């Protein structure tokens, strides 16, 4: 009986250690995980990017980190791209994925860059956001999960949507730069971040 209990205790101990080991291995693997994700449209395949907070801090400026990784909001009328109307494309400042074309940009007068449609539907994910006593739809980069801003139903045709985006989440490339770098909608700009 005593021996049985000792064995049972030992077996349980081994089980617990094995479980902890698997959990540790799992979390290590997740830091470097790249997962293939088929987007809503079913047409685009986006590779997801996972980085540790320390890696993001090294890659991004403090302002980009606050907005992209901590869901911060830049002060209205202060962002680099609020009154920026040049032909080209806007890419994620975290991972370089193309998010918006300049053709979809309009002046909503709200103090933040506004777009009525994403460059590719599958490049942006939406989440319900109930913070600050409001019900809003948060938009994030589908590849790195970086916070971009919110989408509202008061935009102009053809979509009637207003993607209200922080400048700090974006990096702009002019039409000439996009052509020179031969960027297509599923490509990334090299070395995004700060
Ligand atoms: Fe991204």
C-alpha cells in the first residue's frame, strides 16, 4: 500500500513535470511561430508574425510601440499622414504589409488619416472594442496584429466606411517608390519600424 502510494505520487510528479515541459516548449515555439492564415476572402494567404514585446520595442519607435502594441491613440491633427494626399500606398509600420491605397484616402476632418476601403480585405482584421464606455470596431493588421485604429459606418461611397487610422501605425511609399521597388499588394516594404 505504502509502496503503491509512493509509485502513484512519483507517477503524478512525472506527469506534472512532463506537462510543464510541454507548456514551456509550446510558449517558446509561439514566439517564433509563423502560421499560414487564409483570410476572409479565401483568396489571400497571409503569414502571421509573432514577436516578443522586447523584440517589438527594439523594432519600433516609442510612439509606434504605444499605438501598435498597446492600442494607443495619437492626438488628433498631429499625425504625419492626417493631411497627406500624395499618390502611393500605406504599409503597416510593424510588419510592412500593404494596408491602404492613397486612392481610398479622404479628409474626414476628424484629425486622423481616413480611408474608405482597405488595400486587401484579408490584410485587416476587426475586433469588437468596448473600452471607454463605447462600442467600436477595432481594426488591426492581420499579419502582425498591430492596432491600427477603428472603422465606422459614416464614410463616403462606395463602401460607406471610414477607417480611422493612426499615422503612427503606417508607413507611406509614393507611387514612384512602389513602382521602383516593384511592390505588389501582398509584398512587404523592407525594414518597417522606426
Ligand atoms: Fe502588420
